[in-house]
């Protein structure tokens, strides 16, 4: 597969997953404002922190409010992590590889982008659950089309890899925001407000029911353990890393645990730190510190994926007649 095509497949899925996650965060936060009323008046700012765009937001909008955070994360074309910007980037990547992906995928991405692009900000905010629900459903349709209509070749594995790395990134961010920013004070740990917010965190990852089936009552340490270390839940960070590593090795043709490419080495290094981890050790170290370190190492994985699969290679001249080979 051409590196240009692989790069477009990879980023099409990263951007689509990012748009869905932003929609999830907004939807859950709106539900919280209905449940908690005035206690949520200062809770819109943390949503901006989940995308790492607080400085850009404050420069343009100032103090966070329901209306300007909604505008920034949904319709702001100057914000590269807004829903409309992510869908635009996903659509452009899909447009450049229409011969590679199923026609239905292109049509769904195109429809989703124009639905958001043509929406009225005020009307969407009046009925946010309907609007955000359409974005989430569209993303789920794309995942279904990827799994049911694409051959399990390199293109599928690049799509899978991009979606999983983006998903692990957003799960780590929302955990960090909850633990260190969203809770007003340590005196509220264990209170009904605290439990409601941990429940909201699970719902933002569609993890609420699966958590209760496997862990029972809500406990902060158990929620963190489920979303970080669980090997079976599709939005848990460890699950994402396991299956991202499998896709990388399938693409390179090397067995898992072997391989000398930067991508194989970096994903193996990051994944190995989860294999024998315990949530008590992570909490003692600090969820914030753990999340920061994970973000740094996940960025290293993304850089390694670029260097291994997408970076341009110099052409080497071979002194055998007029033959040429590409490095």
C-alpha cells in the first residue's frame, strides 16, 4: 500500500473517532447540568481541557460558558479539534482514497460533515441530544462499515490502528480531567456528587453497564482500573494498546513481541508497562502523573507510526546499469 493512502486511512479514522469523543463529552456534560443544576456552573471549562486547547479557547472566548464552549467544541472552524473540523479532515482524507474504502463509508462521512456544517448553532444547542446523537450514530456506522465491508488487509489494519490510538488518548484525557479538575474539592470525594461524576465519566465511554456487570458498585479506583487496565472492554486503554500492537505487527508481518521498526518498538514498550501494572500503584504515583506520562509515550508511538509507514523515503541510485530502487 502506498504510504499516502495508508496515512489517509489512518487519519480518516483518528479524526472520525475524535469527533465522536467530543460529542460524547458534550452530551454527558449536558446531562450533568440537568442533574446537578447550579453546582455545574463552573464545569464547562474542563471539556476544553480534554482536547488540550485551553489557551486557544481563552484567547478567543475568555471565560468558559455553556454557549461559547459549545461553539468552540462543535462549530468553530478555527479549532482543529472541534467536531466540524474533525469531520472536515476525516472527509478530506476519505475523498482522497475513495477507491480504497467502501462507497458507503464516503457517503456517510460526507453526509455527517454537511449535517454539522449546515446546522444552526442555536437550534443545535436547543436540542443537543438529538444533534450529538446523530454524530455518534454516524461514527458507529463507520465502524460497522469498516468491520463488515472492508477486507482484513493493510487498509483495515491502518483504520483500526488509527481509531484505537485516538480512543486510548481520549480515555486517558477524560480520566485526568475528572480526577484533577472536575471535582471541586477533596472534601467531596465519596459524596453523591462524586459518584454522579464518576458515573458520567463511565457514560462518556459507553462503559456504564459493562462496568456494573464486571465490577459492581462504583468506586473511583475500580472505575480507573476498568478504563485503564481492562483487557476486554473496547474503550479501555490497555485493550486499545493490545489490539493496536496486533495491527502494527500484522502490517509489518512480524510476530507480536518481535520486529525492529520504530512503530513496533514503541507500541511494545508502551504496552508492556500495562501488562503487569496494578491500579493501586498507579493511584499512589498519581493519576495525573500517569496520564501525562502516557500522553508523552502515546505521542512517541504516533511519531514512530509516521516514521515507519508514512514518512517519505529518499531514492537510492544503484550502480547496476540504470536500475533504481527506492529506500
